[in-house]
């Protein structure tokens, strides 16, 4: 999924030419384009963070750390 997000961002940024950017700036609509790019960036960061978090949880299953001390409070 992270590959699709990065690929989508690369396709969007690669297909926007200098002429299109000048037209967007002339019409003062650049905030819409930035919102789309930030949405891809935010989703990619969220998926990447989740991937690292779940990988660390998965690797922690194979450690000898005590998870519970069998204490009843």
C-alpha cells in the first residue's frame, strides 16, 4: 500500500508540467494542488508509521521480555 501511495505521488508530480503550474498560479488555485500532494504525503507517512509499529510488535513476540508478572491487584 505504501508503494501505491508513493507511486501515485510520483505520477501526480511527474505529469504536472511547467505550463500547468503557471496556469494554476495565475488562477491562484495552488492551494488545491498542495492539498492533494499533502494528502498523499500524510497517507504515506501514516502507512509507514503503522508498518514500523506493527513490525516492532511482531519482532517483540520473539523476545524473552516478561509481558506479565502474574500479579493480581
